[in-house]
C-alpha cells in the first residue's frame, strides 16, 4: 500500500478516536420535543405539500424525521456487513487499514442501536400505527448479492449525502427538536471518517477489476438504485397512511395519492438525488468509468432527477 494511502487509514483511526461518543450519554433521560420539527424543510420539501395546516406540517416533519432515522438503521445493516467482508483483505496484511475498517463497522453497529432506541422512544411518544418498510436483514442480503463495486458505490453515495444533509440542512436548523438534531450531529461526526474509508476501499476494489467486471458493477449499481427506489415507494405509501392517523382526519383517495407522490419526491431527493449529484461522488465515478458508462448511469437516473427542491 502506498504511504499516502496508509496515512489516510491512520488519520481515520485518529479522528474516530477523537470524536467517539457514548450512546447512553447521548440518549439517557432525553425525549423528543414534539413542539418542534425534526427533519428540516430543505430535506422534507414540506412547502411542496399543499393543503396542510401549520400543525400538520409540523407532524409531517416529525414523521419524515422518524423515517429518516429508520432508513439509516436499515442501510447500516448492509454497510456494516460489507465493511466486515472488506476486512478480510487485511487480516494477514495491513493492520492499520484493518483497524480503521473494524472501527467503522463498530460505529455502524452503535448507530443501528441508536436508531433502534430512537424508534422505541418515538413509538412511546407518537400514536400507534407507524410502519417501517423492508426488513434490514433481507435488504442487506439482497444488497450484498450485488458486485462489490456496486455495493461500494451505493455506500459511498449514502455516506456522502449523510455529510451533505447535515452541513446544508440539519446544522443550520435553529428551530429543530434538540434531541433529533443532536443525534444527527453525533452521527455526522463519526460518518465523516466513513466517507473517506468508503472512497479508499472503492478505489482499491475498482483498480483490480477487468473491463467486464466494471461493466457488471455499473449494471449492479443501477439495479441497486432501482431497489432503493422501490423500498422508498413502500415507505411513502406506509407513511401516507400513518400521516392521516397522526393528523386525526381522513384523507380522500386523491389526497392520499398526492401525499404518496409528494413523499416519494422528498424521499427520492433525500436518499437518491442529493447523493448522486454530490460533486465528490460524480468525481470518483468519472475517475473510474468511461463516457458510455457515465451516460448509462445518467440515463438510468434521469426519471428521478425531478426530485429536488423547487426553485423559489
Ligand atoms: Fe452510521
Ligand atoms: Fe457510516
């Protein structure tokens, strides 16, 4: 391994030790403040949901904030499993890279516990009836069946949008529920190292591929994004149904369909479009792929490209 690459794994370990936090210290004795929004407007796109009262918009932000935590809990199951698989390359080799990846997997296990505990707290603080789409283990098994290149591309994309969401929307949200915001501050601190490690591992895996294997990786990534999209469809439908419980009023069928469409736009923005348009993600792909492959990905994503905040 080149010295500068080894140095980056070593720096990730140092940063991971420096920012490490304890789950009990973060959560014990605290509750969500139901008078405040959870997910900020820049992510929830709440201004695009028409016909809701101010109180219903608050509930919408809290519902989306709950789903946001649960989606992280879900994807981190496959991320930690993937990282543990990657450690195999270093068992009898570079022990610094091994430690960096073990710490990352350990942090993702802690984050999953964080999101599970949050869901228990939310179950106690909100009316019954919330549903999470997708089982973390089944999703993880399906994702890990894809080529390594595809899984690492998806992972890098997720860990980059985690960074982008926190910096652009969550940190500046002065009106947000303090506990919800604090959770994502803590999460973001540990995720900063993950995005670096993802890129190192992604480049390492890419550099060993044949042209044919890389082409399979591109197809695998497109299929994974499609699977994410269909999971989001299920979640949007479940959340639209639960939203009427939260609001305590019946929505007509057309209102429910409009709610599903709006939630789908918000979720596509949060979990797909905001990540794939990150300049860092684009640049890494440009280093690896030829023009035809980049175009293939862009074409596959084009039906989702509408899902971003409206210009004001
Ligand atoms: Fe995480
Ligand atoms: Fe992570």
